[in-house]
C-alpha cells in the first residue's frame, strides 16, 4: 500500500477531500520525522512506537579490496509494533 492508497482509503472512509487528507498525512509523517530527528520518540497506543536506536561501532570487511573497515556508532530510526497490533496480524491468517 502506498501513501496515495492510504490517502484514497481515508478519503473514501471519511468523506474528506483527498487534497485535505493528503496534507494531513504528509504533515503527520513530517511531525514523526522531526520528532525523531530531535531525539524524541513517537508513541501511538495500540499501533506502535517510532524510536531512535543507537548502533554500536563495529568492524566489517570490504571483501572486494580485502580490507577491514570500522563502521562508527550511529543512530537509526526504528519502529516497534505494539503487542496488540502484532497479535492482530498473527491471528489474521
């Protein structure tokens, strides 16, 4: 499902114009991005959490050049689904 599909579904289910729904969805995504960039998590009860995880420094190999490289510690965005959400997906088979 794409962002356009989500906009269409919300518009169809609520009767709100697609343009208004599109602006709302894009605004929602931007708020989540900005919160994560500022180091704040976003918690949506019953759905999940958008958080920042810190990856530790590690060594890796570039096999084409046969060289060991160091990958520095870095932060990545991460989504952790709520238990209720996970259970509903598991039981929907």
